[in-house]
């Protein structure tokens, strides 16, 4: 692979996942009961031969920093590779100033001192599989200044409403980057993934900082569409953008379908994560499991249907868990019936015997809460 610096950016202030984001950054969100959202961009990079990676963290850093550690579990080259965690110096006065451009400006020497010719930038709030080596080669072969990755969807009226979209010409040239306002069902959703030369990236950062303190990277690129050769490359396979509680819920439950899982997971393209040594899950005689994914270390005595259950959870006798995303360490008490909910870590649902939400508006049970 050509020399490339990997950058994992954070979600902007326009994205907020109710409840979950009050305790951790989106990159630390649990996915499929085993992974974290940030495992996917970092694994894509290391599988593509990128072993110098910068991760930008803007809020609630503890959970994410603990998970990332030294980065060894991502199969980063131990001699010349590095996972570099960078923290922008935001003062909290107003979230409008907490942009990716501000984060890059705060840490500009770290980018300038890198010796890589190119940068590959990917977000921490999108779940997908992508060979960045292949994407970089397409970028080089095309002769473009910037290459942007996008995914074509047919449900943009009700989904991806906090995402950017690309307007393309017939040659896949990018004419503009705009917000998806739900005005049409077919859109090219921008995956916040960029390939460009590092020197150009630095020029754009500095230009954006001079123009406006509120500017973001998509905005400065959009402003230069007429001056630069910017191309779009289509992504194929599973794609999820975690931009609100419903998208987080849907993306997790979609993994129950085997064909959907196969479009994301490939034995030749491993998704690395921090391992957790614990015993296998114990299924008692009273347990009933139907179309669900249950992680290790669980005690299952009740019924679990169409749900994702994280590590170390307990489902007591007579309990029914249906269409739920249960995060690690949660406890569902005897005879509790719970549907269409996201149960955050170490929550205990014991006294609330029936908690049922609507599939189109899943409920949220807070971390460490007792119900």
C-alpha cells in the first residue's frame, strides 16, 4: 500500500444518540454485543496495511480510551505502527465550535510531522467494511484531488437524516455536499470517508480555520468543489450510520439476519476488538432462545426472542426479552416482559414487570438504573 496516515474522526455536534451518548462517545458504543463502533474503522485500516492511525476523541473519553488501550489488539505493526489518541482542546463554551477542523487545528503538528504522502479519514459512528488499499489505489489511478466514499440508499426520506449526501455528475464527479433533509428516497449518502494527499489536507484545514470557526471538513470541501477534482466512489455491502437511538437499535437488530451479517463480517477481513475472557453462556432448562445473538458469560433462564444480548447478562426465570438490545452486565428479573428496548450496561429491570415500547420508537433504559 502507498504510504497513508489513517485518521478516525469523531461525530459532530449535529449527531446525538439519546441516552447512550450521555455516558460515552459514539465510538465506544457496543455493537452486536461484542464489538465497539470504533473497531470497524480501525480494523478496516489495519487490514488495509495502514498501521499509523490517529484517533480523535472529543467527549466522554474514559470508556473509549480504556477500550483502545495501546492498540495492540488491532494487529498494528509493533515496530513501526502506532495508535495515537488525540484530544482537542475544546472549552465547552458552545458546541458549534467543537468541529473536526478545530480538532485538527489543535493537533496540527501531529499531522504535519507525519511522513505519509496520503491520508485516509474515516468516521467513528458508521459501521461498514472497506478495503482502503483498494480505495487509495482508485484515488491514485483517477488522478483526483480528493476521493469521497458514498453509499446509495433508497430510504433517505426516513433514515440518514443527520448525514451528508453527495450530488454527482455522470462521471462520478462531486458537484456538492449537502445535508439529507428527507426530500427524496434515493440519495448518495456520504460516508464521511476521504482520501487525499496529506499536504492538501493540511491546506484545507488551514483554509477552513481562516474562513470560519464553525467550518467542518465537508463544508470546506463543498466550498472547493469547483476548484478541485473531487470524485465519488460507491461502497457495496452493509452500511449503518449511528446518528440517533433508532439507527443504533436498527443496526444492531439487523445483524440477526445471517445474510446481513455475512455482508459485514468476513473471515478474511477480521474485525478486531479488545477480548474479554469469560466462561460460555449458561442456558438453563427453562431457557428459550429464538433468532437471537447471545454473547459469552450470560445466565439465561427465561425467553429471548429477536434480540442482541451482550456479555455477562442475566435473564431470570419467566422473563421475556423480545426485540431488545441488551448491553453487557444487565439483569432482567423474574417474570419481567420487556419489548423494543435498549437496556444500557448494568441496568436492573426487576420491579417493572412489563415494559413495552413501539418498534418505530424503541425505549431506552439508563445505565446502572434500577427499575
